[in-house]
């Protein structure tokens, strides 16, 4: 009986021992298998962090407007009898543009001039008679009043006739003609627009904090998407005397050189004003920065030496950075990256700390401080 009990215990012990040994063996094999399944290398592009001169600037968007601009229209009604301009024509100040029918006004002016001349003759004759005491002083005074009244009527009629000769109030470029020969025009009908284009203004708004950094005469440049890659030089010509209480912004106006008349009123412009002295800053492409709720991060490339086959072991190291101002495709790094560090510029979405890397820089993201977008049709 005792022998049977001992035998049974031995058998049970062997069974449990085998189960335990199998579990230990299985865990060891799983561990070896997982170790063999290491993360595959990730292909990324990289760039070396460099220092560049980074000037502080103020940037704003604005609209172009002419130094002088007007929609020309008649002050009196009339029928167009002559046109002396073409669309998009450059004219000088005082150039005759439109004539309205004025034959009756000319005839009336001639009649008034004749009346005025007769009144002057009568007055001169009565003055001589007064010296001979042939008439009274009252008669001479009435004659003088008639002369002045007739002269005023002549001047009034001449002004009315001048209103029917529409002239350019200043030198500039005409727009598209809006009227035709023989058309009847009511007062205020727009005939054509006239714009003085050189120089040309750009109006924009800056926050009130910028008032201490700008002054009249300060250099400014404008970029127009119509002319990619080109900058138009100018300077601040005026600063509004009050700040908008709703937005706390102040209106600023800059005058731009426009001798070739390429800039037109109404265009959209980006204005850049340089303030302060340039500083040496570490810069990276904006694509190298990963933004999340915890802050901005970059992946640096660390060299862990050679592996058994003699190849370099490159791994990713994630670190937090403090970013500064951006311009174009570039952004400044205030803290977290040193000049000369190799930083992953694209492909970092699939990385984590310690990820093995394969570098392929055949295609690089843009790192241009002043990119020129191109539409691909």
C-alpha cells in the first residue's frame, strides 16, 4: 500500500515537473523569437541644422491703392459730341477727354458778351457826361452795376460751358471707356476711371505692439503673387493717428515705386518691414518639426557605431524643441537643437526612440525662406 502511494506521488511529480519545464522552455523560445523579430530600418531624409542670419521682420497683408484716383463724370447733363481718349491711355493733367454738345451754350455766351460790351460802352459814355454835369451820379452808378452784373453772367455761362469740356484733373492712366459718342449723360455718370500709378500706395494694418518698431521713412517691401519671386521696394509714408478700438490695430501706408505701372490699385500684397539687427539662428525645414499636445519635437540621428557586418548603426532619438519665427519653409529653433546636428527632415511619422534608420536624401523637402508656389495644371 505504501509502495503504491509513493509510486503515485512520483508519477504526479514527474507530470507536474514536465509541465513546468515545458512552460519554461516555451517562454525561452518565445523570447528568442521576439528578439529575432527586431524593428526593420525606416527610410528617412535628413538635414544638418545650420545657423543663418535671421532678421526680425513685421509682416502684414494689405491692398494697393492709387496716390490719386477718381471716377470721372460730368457735372452737368449733356450729349457726348466728341471723345478725345482711348481706354488704358496715359494722359497729362488738363488733357481734354470728353466734349458735351454745347452749341446753345456757346450762342448764349456770345449774347451775354455782347450785352456786357454794350453795358461797358454805356458806362464809359455816361462817365464822360458826368464830368460835363450832363447826367446825375445815380445814372453812372446804375450803369456800373449793370456792367458788373453782365460780367458775372458771362462768367457764369463760361463756367457752364467749361463743365461740358471734361478734362483730366491730374496726370495718370485711364481705365476702360464706359461711354459712347452720342450718348446722353446725366450728372454723375461714370465715364472712365483715372489712376495715378507712380508711386502707388499699399495700405495695411499692424497690431499696436508694433508701433514702437516702425517710423515714417522706414524701408518696406511688398510681394505680389502676380509676380512670384519679385519684391517691390518702398517706404512707410504715413501712420494713422489713432488705433482701432475694436481690433487694436493701426493702419499704416507705404509708398512703392511703380515706374513701369505693373502694380494696379486693388491688388493684394504682402508687406514685409525689417526691424532690428539680424541675429544668428539655428534653422530647420518646417517639415522636420512634429507638433503635438505635449510640445514640438524633432528626431536626431545618432550613430551607434558599426555592427557585426561593418555597417553604421543609425538610430533615431526624439527630443523636445522650442521653435521661434518662421519664414517660408524655414523655422527657427530657439532651444533643443545645436548647429551641426543631423535631423530627420521627413519620414518621422513612423519613428520612435531607438528606431533603426536608413538615410535616403535623394528627395528633400523644401527649405526655402522665400518659396515661390507654382500651380501645376
